[in-house]
């Protein structure tokens, strides 16, 4: 039948899949490092919980994506060092990230992650890789909804300009 007719995990990855898996792993490693820092800056318990969920998801993605890379003879990006916990009070006020700005940043990150997962799904030839990114997409969708609700409830959401007054429809 051909080179792409066997078991999905035994099929070769094309260059787009290699780049996508490697980049996603690298981004997840950066996410863990960044969000560990955010945890040190956050005073809000609900935001800390969401950050913990995002860190756990990124660590899962790192493990799964790096496994695919290694199995295909590709060296994954290096892991960044763990961030040590710091007391919020030890961070000078002017040097702290605020809870609303961290919440806005993670909402934007999740939004970009959804787009990246959709692109990975669409370009994948190997079913296992497409399915993996579909799983990540579903998880990010659920976390994104939590972030949106949290931002609305806490008054942290800054919406774009809203159309309050609508023009009168013209009937011909």
C-alpha cells in the first residue's frame, strides 16, 4: 500500500509535524517556567488554581511531545530550571505582576494555544499526532472558559469596544 499505510505511530513524521511537535514542546517548557513565576506573584487563590492547572497541562504536553520526538530520533529542546517559590511579600510592589495582568496574559496565551492546536491538527498526516493536539485543544478550551468566567466575575475582563447604539435598519 505505501509508506503511510501502517500503524500511525510507526509512520515517519513529515517536516511540518517535526517542527510543530518540537515547537509545542519548547513552548510548553517556557509556559512552565513563566507560570511558576506568575504563581509567586499571584495573591488570588482562584488565579493560582488556574495557573496550577496550566502548569500541569504543560508538563503533560512536554512528557508526551518529547516522547514522540525521542522515539523518532529528534532531540527535544532543553528543559528550563524550576523556579523556586517566593513569598509575595518579598517581591517589591513596583516589580510585581498584578493578578489582572497575569489573568489577561494567560487568557491570551490560551487563545493562541487553541489556534496553534487547530493548525497542528489540520497539517498532521499521522493520526496519533493530530489526535494528541485535538486532546490539547479540548483541554485548553475548558481551561479558557474557566479563565473567562474568572475574569468576568472578578471584573478583570477589559472587553473591546461594545456596540451599544446600533444604526437603524434601512428598508427599501
